[in-house]
């Protein structure tokens, strides 16, 4: 399964970014092989609006089945949900820690945004 995690850096040892739409990077991990790629989200870091929607579209284009983040706003959540991507929040620590927590069933799968728009 391919999953994407919001990240503050390019490596599995980077910290999970608590923001989704304005995360610095997204790390896409194959949970079966452990292989990963990192993708800059620079274009959305300082966007005036639409960062969540655009980030969700970009992540959807990576072909992931689930997203891990600290939090998820309403526009990003709706976009991911429309793409059939599951959303897990309250991830913390390193991306590696978050992926392990996901694989162990320890992250919260949500059915609606857990923060309001423009919360950060």
C-alpha cells in the first residue's frame, strides 16, 4: 500500500508536519517494501488560499491510498475523500514513527476534518 505523510523534511527520519496543506514535504512510502520518495510542497507553503486543496490534489496524483498528518482541514479532507483516499491524523514524531503507527493500527482514521480552515 502506498501512503503519504506530511513532513518537515525529505527523509523518513524527518518530523511529521502537523499541517497538511502547508507541509514542507510529502513523503510517499510503500508499506510493503519500505521504499519512499519525497516531494516538495514549496508551492503551497505561502499560498494565500487553496493550499489544502492543491496539496490534496498533488498527493492524489502520487497514487496513494492513505494520508498521514498531524491535522487535516476541511477543504483538503473533502478533496482527499472525493479521491477515495483515507485520512489518518494525530501523527507525531518522525515519519518512520508515523508509518509504523499506521501499520500497527494506532492512528486515528477520520471521517471529517479535525481542524477548521486556515488553522495554522
